C-alpha cells in the first residue's frame, strides 16, 4: 500500500507546504503589523524576534502539514479500503480465506 499511497503523499506534502506558508504569512501579518519576518542573518534584528519568528513558522508549518497528511491518509483509506502505512499486528491472528 505504501507504493500506491506515494503519489497522494507527495501531493499532500506540496499542498501542506503551500497552505502552511500562507497561514504563517497571515499570522505574522497580524502579530507584527505587516512587517516581513526577519531573516536569521538580518542585521539590527533582535535574537528573540528572530527566534520567535522561526518558532511560529515551524509550528504553523508542522501543524498544517500534519493535518493535510492526516486528511490525505483518511481519504486514501476511504477510496482504497486500507490504511496507507498500517503494518499488521504480530498479535493478531491471520485470517484464512
């Protein structure tokens, strides 16, 4: 199932990255009065501001990415009938057909 799920996963990661970036930009605009997020190598920017920007960006990107991947896995499960990365439990007896 992993191989069949791979194209879905790639599209989900791309979509998650784009949505995460736009969500971060919207949040940063509200927090910092429409300033651009500071670059770590920018001069005259305080360390706490750079660290806060990076932490907010990472948290936003991770949350949006995880949500998109979870929704994609659920959609795949709905379409195919199998969870994309679930491994069979060793404790479960195998069903005979």
